[in-house]
């Protein structure tokens, strides 16, 4: 039987979970397996190294790494594995997440990290992007992605209709 795809989800602190939960929700929706770990590039550097060099052996196809501030986790993991690494920059109180974004996205040539946007929408997109990477080898996920887009467009059309109706009522008053 073919191996089931699996995502390695790692974050710098448990304080990142309320954001990274958005990734988990997407993966749950698509029925993709994942593990969650809290590992800090700075507070537990040896663990970060161990996680990255063993990522393939752990059965992961894609790594999603969320971190905030001096957000080096995704980059450190990417430096030690050939698996694709998606970075999620946390929204920070001190600098609004720009610190996390720059730390995640400004990788030196040769060591790519696919950085998403700051915060919850970035975390959600990390889940979708990971599924898109997996879908090249798993046709069932491709089908689910097509349905996801269709449902999303239908939801927007519904919102547009509702808003138009609300505005119509308002002008009648
Ligand atoms: C980063 O430091 C973590 O990814 C987190 O976003 C940030 C703050 O961590 P805590 O002080 O909340 O544990 O490494």
C-alpha cells in the first residue's frame, strides 16, 4: 500500500499554537495526517537540529514551521533537510510581525523557505499550500482542492448576495 502523506508541524513556542491551529484546521479538513512539536531554534537548538535531520525518517513529506520575533526556526530546519519547508511568521506585539516575516522570508540563496503571510491567514495558507504540494503525488487531494476552491467561491457569492440585500433594505427605510 502507498505511504500516507504526513506533515511535520513545528513551532517555536506553545504561544504560537492559537495561530498554528489554523494550519491544523485545514489539514483536518483535508484529512491529512500531521504531528505537532514545540521546538525552538534558540532555546532548544540541539532539538531543532535533531528534528530537521530526522524529518524524512519521521515520514514527513512537508514541514510547516511557525515562529515569531527572531524567527529562525523554518530557516534552520530548511538548512538541514531537502524536504520543502513552509514558514509561518507570527504576529508580534513589539513589531507587528514584520520581524517574524523578515526573519522567515529573507533566506540566503540556496536555502529556500516558502514564507506565508503574517499570522492566522498565513497559517491557514500554510495548510493549503502543503496540501497543494502533496496533491502533485496524491490525486485524491487534487480533487479535494478543486472542491475547496469551488466552495470558497460559492461562499463569497453568498456573502455578496446577503450584503446587497442588507443594503437594499437600508435604502428602503
Ligand atoms: C519564538 O518566540 C516563538 O516562536 C514565539 O513566537 C516567540 C515568543 O515565545 P514565548 O516567549 O511566548 O515562549 O521563538
